[in-house]
């Protein structure tokens, strides 16, 4: 998982997390490719995100409904995009 709160979520979920970089979507996909991340989880807006995950060039990110995520912005990463 790639997130804006890596330490907090890693502790709460008991799983590895990566910090969301303040870089273009291509850098987020590079992290996902290198480390096998399957989702981006944002607990609050941070810089260019989440807007950049819904704009042009972000077809690799599918948003989950806020009702299903407790209000967090969660985007599942298309596995075809990180092969």
C-alpha cells in the first residue's frame, strides 16, 4: 500500500506501507511496480493528491466508494499498469 500516513497505517494494519511521494503519478506507479503495492490510501488531501489520481493519465487507478472505505480516498492500482 502507498499512503500519506505510512507509519500510522502500517502500525494500525500490521502491514508494510510506502510513503506517497510528492511526484507525478508515474512515480507512484514506479513504487507500486518495484514494491508490489496494490493500492493508494489517502486519509487527507496532500499536495497533488488525490486530484492527480483521478485526472488525465490516471487510468491505472480505480477509486473505491468512500462509503466502503470509512471516508478514506482509496485507489486500487490496475495490475496491468505495474507489470
